[in-house]
C-alpha cells in the first residue's frame, strides 16, 4: 500500500476520512482504546466542516442508518443507570456523535482500499499482542490492553475473530487484484487474528463463527463457486493448525465447559462462567415475562435481582454483573419486546444495506473486474459485522462495553461510506467515456 496513492488528488476532507478508515481497524486491538483514534479524527472533521456537509443531502440508506443509531441512543438513555451520574449519558452520546461522523463520512467518502489495509495491519497487531501477552508476559488469556484484565478477554478476542473474518472475506475476493505476495501476507494476518481469538479463550466467539459460516459459504459459493472447495480445504487447514498449536488450552476450556454445564444441571451451581450465564438467562427470561412489553428498565432490573436473590430464588453469583450475558435476553428483561425489536432493527438495517443482491451486483456488470471485486469485498465485510455481532450476543452483551459499541458504529459507517464513494466514482465514470476504471 502506498499512502500517497490513497490520499493524492483528493480534497483534505476525503484524505481525513481515508486516514480514519485505516486507523479504526489498524489500531482497534493493538493499543489501548485504539478504535477511538480514527473515531476522534472523524468527529473533528465533522465538527470543523459542519457548515459544508450539512447542506449535502444524504441517501436513503444513510438516513435509515442514522435513524437506527438515534433510536439506540434514545433506548440507552432510557436504560441508563441513574446511579452512574453523568456517566449515564456515555452510551447515548456515542450514538449521537456517531451520527455526525456518519453524515460527514458519507459526504466525503474514504477510499475503499484504506479499510482493507487497516484490517490487515490490525489483524497482525492483534496477533502480535496476543502472542506477547501469553508467551512473553505469561498471562493466561490474551486480553489486549490493559493487560491481565480477564473481563476484557471476551470482547477483545471476539473483535479479533471478527477482524480476521472480514479480512479473510475481502482477501478471497481481492486476491487477483493484490497479487500473490500480498495475498500471502494477508492470510498470515488472518491466521494471527484467529490465533489471537483462540489465545483469548473466548468460546462464544467461535460459536458465533460456527453460526455465521453457512451464510458465508452461501455467499462465497454464489459468487466464487469455482473456489469454494479450496476455501473449505483452506479453512480446515487453518483450524487444524490453530487446534494443534493451542491444543492444551482448547482442551482445558472444553473440559471446563462440560463440567460447568453438568454441575449447573445437577446442583444449579452458578459460581463459574457457564453456570453464571445459565442462571442469568433463567432470571432474565422469567422476570421478563412478567413485563414483556416495556420491560423493567435498568433500575427495576437491578432491584428485582437483589430482591429475588435475597429470597433465595436465584444464586447470588448473578449480582456481580449489570447485564444478563445475552444481548436479546438483556434487552427483553430491561426494555421488553419493544427494545428487542429495535435491537434487531439495529442489526437488520446494515445487513440489508450491505447484502449483495442480484440488482446491486448487476449494477457493476459493465465495470472493471477490480471495481466489481472491491464492491463485493466491501459488501461481504459489511454483512459479517451484524451477523457475527448477533452470534457474539448469544453469550455476552456485546453492545454494552465501549469497544463493542465503537467498533460496530464506526466500522459499519466507514464501510458504508466507502461503498457510497465507490458508487459515486463509478457514476462519474459513466459520464467520462474515456475512463477505463472507476476504482475508489
């Protein structure tokens, strides 16, 4: 990648969004709060150029995405804990500010290649951090920064898995455009990201990947059917290598999970990872059914938990956390089916926006092969985000911590903005008959 080739001949606003598109994935898991650097750069650009981009009319997809973000801001405002003081506005503010960044990024879309190289750099960075923490520092689980905080291992490991998956999908589509040497480096980066996830020992992430694989195979088979068998063989090889290298840790985690499930089923023991989740789910479902429409709110949820644990109906282990360790159940008990519906919409809107429908692919039929590949790579990467987030949410409330919110918001908006920029560049090329390519 040549930075000058990404930034040259572009207005400074687009140069800024392109740099941000690289920085968000490149630093996300490599430094503490790494996803924030690119986000702050976007926010700076949005505020400085507000009078310019506010007059640019966004497309319908951007408006719909912005509305779902504002809806989540309102939802988190209602669900905030009054005991947190000013901290209760932290999550709603992130969604509101992200809307400003979305409108700015789509007005000055980044170059699509920046996201790819950012994912590659970020995957190598995550893998390097994991190896250093586990084998250099002797920490049992890779957690990212700050190190040795086990509570962050799940979030960090799942995001590493997501970045590796996004990079793998894009590399499969773009391999002819980037050449063999860079493709080899990209596959090494994918392996490092997946290994970072394994070293984090986040079991829920691999469950999410297992659930998402059928969709991935369907899309790859539809657009790259000739290479599907090679893809399957490659995946078996990668998983085999990761399993062999990390056999002891994986075996221990699997044995622990079996034991914890068995103990909970017999004695309802909740003082362990699996048992605590199962007890949380039982509480959230039973209590949620009592107020299924609007839920209990955050305050009511915490009060009922204290009250029913004191009455001996549930184990005291569930008092340690403010959430139910399942995205949908947590939303159900706190905001009822209304909250669940909006959460599903928050996932569904990007999924529908990025899905490579026949008409969307056909619109690029007469474009250069490199442009068609770039469009498909962006769409597949975009589809993978909400898809894997749904899977992550089965065992953890992934949209509650800062990393889960920021990565979802800014990666979705940057991929969407890049796609809109690619569409616009191609539309302009139609008015320039001499142009041979419309690559962004």
